């Protein structure tokens, strides 16, 4: 029951289209629950309020405006990483977040099982 982070890009089908539509463009998967285990260790500590809102059974949408906060909280996770797998997962998430900052009409969704 991992939590995957997915970068979505907004797409438009034509000039008359008013409804937003998104397509997944990149995924940081968590098949071994590495992120979920880390979140359980830091949850409620006050340093990761955005990440604390991730629901392992639901979805949390982080738009580009919230990415600076996400990056700061990922630094907190990196400090407490206890294994190479944890450090690599945080590194991959930070890379995804930086791509979100660089793009327009993008968002990150943390998707639980």
C-alpha cells in the first residue's frame, strides 16, 4: 500500500475547452512503502504539515504554488532518512518537485492505494 507521486500536466483539446484535463507525465512509485514508512515516522511532528496530509488510501494534490513548501519538507525527510532506499526516494521526489516548479500548468498528486 505505497503512495506514488505523479506529475500531471494540464492539456487542452481546443480553444473552446473550459474544463481542465490532466495527463500523467512522470511517476515516482513507492511499491515497497518507503515513503509511507518515512511519513509515519514524521507525521504530527510539526515539521511536515503538507506531507502530514498525505492519505495512504486517498489523493493529495500539490499545485506549483505549494512546491516550495514541499521541497522544504522533503529536506526534513532527507535529514531523517535511515537507509539508501529512503534517501533515494526523497531525492527522486525532490527532482519531481523541481520539475513541477519549472513547468506551467502542472501539479503533483500523491496517490495512495
